[in-house]
C-alpha cells in the first residue's frame, strides 16, 4: 500500500465506495473503522435495519483486515495458528476461526477463506500482521496485508440473491453457505462468498478497488425493482446481536491489547469452545486450553433475552433480583423483529453453571430523569434470530 | 530586631522545594524557602535573557507533574495552564521523516507508511507500556517502603508493593523484570523492525542519562518519559503557558497564599546541627536562621557533601553520597528566532513542527553519540529534542518571532582540558549545524542562543554535574534505593532534616511528587494533618 506524505490532512481514509455513500448520506453520521470513514447511519436506522431482515442491504466491508496467506506450508501454518480443525476445509470454502496466544487467550476471531490449494485469506476485526508473522517462523509461508487492495461489500437480506442475480451476477443458485465462487459482473471479475455477519441470507463480494463503483452501481441499478439500502454500523450492531455473533474488542478484550491481568478471555469463556479442537494435534495455546477444559469454566459470554422494553444499555447482572452481582452486559439491542430486548453479557459461573435466576439492573432516562429498573433475563444457547431462508440452496427467489 | 523563628526551612526554590513548602504551609507551618539565585524556580523557570523572549531555559516540557498536586494546591487558579503537545517526529537522512501524530488514525497510517508490521505491533507495544505505566504510577505519590523494616507502615507499604506486583500474571512479572534491566534498543526490538521507528521511540530513554540506547537499564527511562499524562492522555507532553516558570510561579503563588515566604539571593552555606538534631541554617552571608525542620531540595550529593558539615553525616551516608551516580550528560540551547524556520522535508501545513523534532534516525547514530560522551567529548552527531513552543504560546516571543528550545544528548561534564566559553560555543555550533541540515533558513533566523553545558547547569542551577534528574534513574537508584538504601523515606541522617528533591523517590522530571511525598513524612513526624493528596486511582 502506498501512503502519501500528506495523509495527515485527512484523519480518515475514504473507501473505494465512499463517493456513493457520501452521495446517499442524509445524516452525515460517520464512524471510524480501521482508519476509514464509514457510516453509522446513512439515512434512517429503521429502514436500514429492515432492509437486512426483509429486503436487501449493502454495507462496505473494505476496512475489515484481510490477510493473504500462501505457500507450501500454508495449511500447516494455519493448523498451528488456529484452534479449529481445518482438515475438512476445501478450496472454495470458508470457515469461522479463532486464534489464541500461548496462554490460551483469544487474540481475535475471523473467517478463513481457502482460495486454492495453498492460498488462503484470513479476515479479522483487529490488526493481526504482528501476530501472524511472529507465528510464521519456521513455516514456508508468506503473509501479506491485502486490506486496502480489495474492495469488499456485504449484500445481505432475504432478497439479496435476487438482487445480485438481477444485477448481472450469475451462478449463485448452487452457492451454499460458506461457499466461494469467482464470478463476473458486467464484464469484471467479482469473487462472491455466501458469508456474512447478519444472520440472514447474504453474500460478501470481493473485487479490485478499480471496479468498486461499477459493482455498487450494478447493484443499485436494480433499486427500482427491489428495495435496496446502504447500511451503517448501527444496523450491523443490531443484526449481529440478533444473530448471536460476538465482536472481539467490544464484547471481550483481545489478548494482545489487554493491559490488566485477567481481563483477557479464553475461547471457552467467550462461547467459542465449538471452534476449539483439542484433539486435532498441537496448536498455539493448546496446552493452556487443555488445562482449562479440565476445570470448571469461570465465566461465559451469555446471550440473554431481557424482559420488558426499556433500553438496557450498560447494566450489571445479578444472581436473582437484589442478589449477588455476577456479571455485566457487553452489548445490547432492541430487536424490532423479535420485539424483545437482547443482550450479550459476561457472567461468572458457579461450578461451571450459570446462576438459576439472572436479573439486570440498569438505569434509563425519561424526559431527562434517570430511573433504575430491574428486569429478569433468560439465557439462550441458540442465536436469537436464525430464519430458515438463510440457508436454503438455491435461495428463495423474489 | 529579633530574628523570626520558622517551623520549617526549605533549601532551594525548585519546583519540589516549592511543592514541599506549599504543603507544609497549607498544614499551618510557618515556612521559609531560601533560594540562592535572584529568581525562583530552580530548573523550572522562564527567563528573559534576550529582550522580548522568554526561555524555559532548563526543563522545557511538562507531562509528569502530578495532577493530584495541581488539584490539591489549586494551581489552575494560581495561573498554571498546560497545553498538550500534538506530535513528535524524527527527520531521516534520506529526506523522509517519521511522525508520531496524536490522532490515532493518522498515527497508524504513518506507522504503516514505514512498516505495516510495526503499525500492528504498536497495539501490543502500547498495551505493554500502559501496563508498566499503571504499575509505576501507583507508587509515585507514595513513600517507598523499607523492605528491611518491620514497622507496621513499612510492612503495609511493602505488602502494597507486592500486591501490585502480583496483580501481574507470571509471564508479566518476568517481562517486567526484564523491562527494568534491559536496554531500550533491545526492548523495542521485541516490537519493531523499522530503523527510524526504533530510533524515534528510543530517544526518550537516553534523555538526561549517562547511558546509551544499548545500555542495560535504559528501557525503564522510557517509562519515565511515557508515564506522564495531560488530562488522562498517557504519554502526552504539554507546554506550560508562559514557559516552565509558570509551574514554579503557580507553586510559589500557592505557597504565598498559605502564608509561606520565599527569599531569593539567600544561599545556604550550611545546615546547622546540634546533638544530632537540625537547628537551622547559615547563609553564605553569615546570617543564621533557626528552624526545627530543615528540608533540602538540593541533590543528595550536594546535600550531604556540601551543605552539611561532613562531621554531621554518618560515614555510610557520606560514602553513598560521594558515590551517588549523578553524571551530567546533557546540554541545552535556548534560541530566539526572527521567524518560523522552514523544514523542506515536511509537507505544507504539517503539524509535526508543533511537537518534538529529532534528527537522529538510527540506533547506531544514537549509540555513536553516546560513545563520544564516554570519551569526554560532546557528540559530534548529537541526539536533539527540538521544540518551538512559541507556535502555541504567544507569551514567549514577540508577534511573528519564535522561541526554540533544544535539549542535547550528549554533552560531557568536562571535556578534555575543561570547559571554556569557546568550547561551549563550539558545542552549540554542532547543534545549530545539525538543525540547519534540515532547516536551511534556521541560521539566518537565529537572533540569540543561550548555550548551556553541564558546567552552566551546575554553576547556575546547582545541579551536581548538571544532571537533570538529580541522579541517574537506574534500578540501583530507584524506589527504596533512592537516593540510598535506608534513606528513601525523605528523612536525613539527623533529626529534623529531610530531602525533597528529585534525588528522592520517584526521581526527576517536573513531577512535584518528591516534594509532596517529603511533606507527607514531615507532617507525620510533626503530628500535623496530612495536606498532601492521594494518587488518583485508575481502577
């Protein structure tokens, strides 16, 4: 990536899609994501939210960190780096992964794309080149940042399949969840993966930054036929909580960035035990995780449905109303589709188990007056919202 | 006229002496501060040595000064304003530069411009440095425990120290011990690969020390420069509006408001002792002033080998004082400029001139600069910390004109054949030439330069060998070993005599903490209410 000396004149970089976003933004409500300027809300939050759940949403993913990993030892390297058993991963497939430091604490999570035999793309929320290169010693593998060299767009929602097909991207019928295909869009190549962070039917599109605006325009050209909305981080936060997805650095601290001892988390503690395969052979952090598995887990990120409709915000969790404080809410949203308060909370376990009764105590404001409320919480193990149409292949046409 | 009796006399009106005196006066003591110079502030001063320009001619930036002291003495109402600096940078020899910007997005992109890997490693570096800062900061406003003592208070303080230490994980404890004993170059190489980035972040570790970037113990000095903050922005430095004299000025104003007194041009010749008790001081004028509490703001070496009669000092203390590591290694230039110098390497409107500017872009150059000092020469290619504070502060220079301050590492205590004014000017010329290499119009704009070598710092300010920290900040001279084992709790070897300068814990930098900590011990001994603040806790 070539960075100009004058980069200081603009604190936030523009993604290849920025001009289109800027043209459509009525709110001018911008956020920072990995040094890029991205929207919180483009126009209207409720419309954008329902475009994910009932129509088609478009979100710029370019700022997401993307690393290209290739070489003879690419598989062996990733097998050592990641906690998950990768033996079933094949070219053209994607899998969800996490990686730990030597102490078995989560550094980050992400998606691993196998592009061909010895080439992979690892996408993550946080900056990982330092750890990826440190871990590469002794492996015949090259690791390179390609974050800024690929324009990425998430197209998600029940009509996303139909929208992309109408936009001229053909060949999605047999693309299964977690599949990847190299396709064409009006004469330029687009790689499409059936992946996302919304818990709905959806795709992620990857192309050269030079094609970014053409890709955007192709999609929005069918806007008359379909309801399509660009969305921002506020919508993403709502739908990812509904889908039960955690966000490293927000719901728990990433190990390498954690200052206070004990403030980092193991995969078991954040509910990622299902991507840890202790029997796959050695990997970084395994020894610590074997030891941890043998003990009762001390805490776990837990999905909660909170009674009532008052905004939960920042809250402590108690074992019983007026009981002992056992945890705290990390993220929360009102779910318009479930008409329920949802939360993900870090809760201390006793003998490896959640307390029987969980209550949230939180403050909320009405006409500038602060009140305190108690609300009972109900722990969930499954995603809050997981529609069947999400995984239908071929997807339902509209 | 009968001689007035004071409760306490503080020798030296440096920022720590003034801080100490202010807390004593706030507790109701009748306090007199005696200063040898005709101005107050010690090494924390703003001086008009060229008509219309004000120089912070010793200390020049402010970060470590404890906000708790600022708050407790109400220094804001006594006129103190610390404006944060927004950048630091290193010019490269190839025409490029590395900038450390305060905006995190710009900082990250600039790191990426030099090394993608280093940009990512900065996350780990920042977390690790923050961890050590948090640990150390908890001790700044506490009296170090005597680990050999069984007194309840020592046991309690030592238990507190151990508790803080054991809040770290096992690995972090090992890392912390390594951190205390490593060189800055080796420490940074655990994180960064880019030569300029390594040189840039190393610089802070050699400032004021008689050590090089590869000398064990320099990693800790980085912390000493990173643990300060301006309004919670850890590691940020600031300019005191009006120069560093604003810090001592506000302290003096607070002291006077509590009824304290300051007498300039009153150099103490000797601390008077009778029956192992301090009884007062004798000035060089011969005048004697009595007080039961005598506090020395002078460095430990000067205190015990000069202003105390050697007979009054136990042999152990005298021996330690004579061998106290207090090597001068720094020089300083204060410059009046006819306008703002230009730096062709920087794009137009670059904010990097607003912060620290450096011209040493490799670890090798930094080490060579140190090699010269070891041979009693000033560095032929010195490490300079160059700032132009008048860009922020209109009180320092006439409109359109500027004031520059250059801290220079290294400068010998005594070059071969001793210092002369000619040699001093030659030293200054090396620095000016280095700056002019990156700023072609710099020499044309130069109206006046005050050049200070360790000789001037010692003669004018009274710092032994011109050591800016009143003693090296090495592990053997920190915490309960500062200034020497058994004397880290601010009490001297005779009853009623105390130390409050940077020779005591937590050491140098314009922190005020030694002065406040010493006041706490004095008030305790006198059975007076404690007026000193507790540290602001982060957790």
